[in-house]
């Protein structure tokens, strides 16, 4: 026992001496949050958010994430602690209670009455959160594979197929001519080609109307949304991205020159009157765990609108790019009138934090049919705050006591005590060995 106490005393003494050499490194308190949404959809007063990924973390450490395929229509921000999402396609993770995994949970179907208009193929969510080497890690994704919006064609194309054939053709020509006039700013027209192509389109439209009352007027393929937090070395980072989408309006299939036989089926995504391609958006924010320096970056989604050139005998498209922050309207004055507003991006950096956002691309499609369909696509947000924490002051050595000058003869007391201690130790070792 005495030996143990002596060892402890020696170690404590050495630790006190060495302490100044191991002064604490400067660190920071930080917090991160990120969010990405693949699609926000609204018809009338009904709406949903599809493909949500959101996450937050701090230096305590705390890590939380959510990946959801389908949620109620969300507001400006989504709190991963409490999001109104469907249990059958949502995954949540939180360290250390539930770290989750990378496997997605998927399901399809929308609540009434949206399910009577929108056919949602599949929605998935995945989430995983943990701490590695003292830094937060969170990986979250939300995804929607495909959806179709079925609307009554008679509202979109006001043609009464029950009238005599000649009257039906005249109505159809009127609709096609309106489309030609509306699209004239982006179409290169020649009179003869217009006449020939219009005749084919008229016959095709009549066939579609004669064979169905309702069709998939709007179809969309939606990319995956991701919001991740990673930490490595002195850097913590939150990155959010939305992969973009492809949306088609009113498929007009290719037909034989006389318009009697359809060569392809009506598919808004492949032969739509208008096809809108939305590129990916991204937002990132980073902080240095030691210096508390913060930075951010963002890139907005690039939007391209492809307009079907119905003045040409064969299906072809004219491309129109929409610059960030710009708004354009196509098919103006028709039931299929649609407005596209391209997203813009912003970054903010200041002492103690940074934020980046690529706002959603906003679409209001087929306005003349039941108020139209409103979509928000490719929204990405990332934010970080950080504050430096001053390192603890090193432990100072106690000042050495001032030694008074010796007077008189040499004092051999210390030497004698040292020799006595050595003699006692030698005697103890000898007894133990014998």
C-alpha cells in the first residue's frame, strides 16, 4: 500500500511538471443545419412535399437527421425533430439513441383527394446519424421516382367530339392555330409547313379525344434530395442538394402523315407539348472547428424549357433557357398556359456563421384546368454557426522559494540524510533477497 501511495505521489508530481507542455488546443462551439426538397406540389388548397432530407448537429455533440418520401406541405423551414411525414416512407436517426442505416424505406400513394388526380409511383426516405472521432456525421435522402397528373382533356383542349366531323376539325384547327400564335416567339415558321403540320396535329388531337376522356396531362420524374453533415480533421460541413427533375405537359404522339394511325403513345415526358428540365441545385456551409471560421457556397438549378414545334411535320423541339431569377410564360392565353420562374442562389458570410440557399424553381402549369398545378423543385439550404472557445490557461509552476545565502561552515545535513535513506533502502533490499 505504501509503495502504491509513493508511486501516485511521483506520478502526480511529474504530471504537474509536464502540464504546461500540454496546454489545451483552441476549439469552437458550432451548430449546423441543412435541408433539401425534391418537390412541393399543390393543386387548389391541397398539397404535399415529396422527397425531403433534413439534418442538424452541434458540438455537444448532437446529431439528428430525417429522410422522407412524402410529407404534408411544409413551411419555410423543416425541423428534423418534428416533421409531418408518412411513417411508411420516412426514416429518422439520432445519435446515440437510433443511428439508423443507409437502407431506404419506400411506399407509394397520396392522401385523398390528391390520389384521384396524382398517381405517385414510389416515395422513399433514408437516414443515418452518428459521431466519428468526436465529430458529427449524418446522411439523409428523400426520393420520388415518378408521378402523373391526370386531368380532363376537354378542359385542356375545348373540342366537342360529339359534333359533326367537319365542325370538330374546325374546332381542333382553332386550338392548334391558337397554340401556333402563342408559341410564335420561339418557333421558326413557314406557311406551308404550318398548314401541313397543323393538319396532322388536328387529326392526332381528335384521335386522342375520341379514345379517352382523361389523360396524364402532366408527368414528372423527380431526382433525389440529400442533406448530409460530415466532419473530418478541423472541418465540419453541411451539404444539401436536390437532383432536379423533368416535367412534361400534354403528350402529343407522332402519327402517320394522314393522322389516321398513332405511331407512338401520348407521353408528356417524351413527346409533350412542353418539356421542362430542371437541373440540380446545391448549398454548402463549412466551419473550422479550431478557428471558428465559416464559409458557404450555393449553385442554383439551371432550367431549360423545350417547346414542341407543332409547325414541323416531324416532332422537334426548340430550347429556351431560363436564367436564374427570370420568369417566362408559355402557351399564354390557352388553358395550358404555364409559368416558370427559375431559382436564384444566395450566400451569406459573417463573423460567427454562414448560410447558403438555392431557392426552389417555381412552376404553375396548365393554369386553365382546375386552377392548374403548382410545383416547387430543387430547393437546397445549408447553414452553420461557430464561436471560438478560448483555450484554458496553462498551469503555472509555483515560484521557487528564495534560498538564503549560507553562512558559516558547510552544512552536511542534507548529505547525511541522503546517505541514511540509501542505507535503509539497501538494508530492506538485502532482507528481502535473503
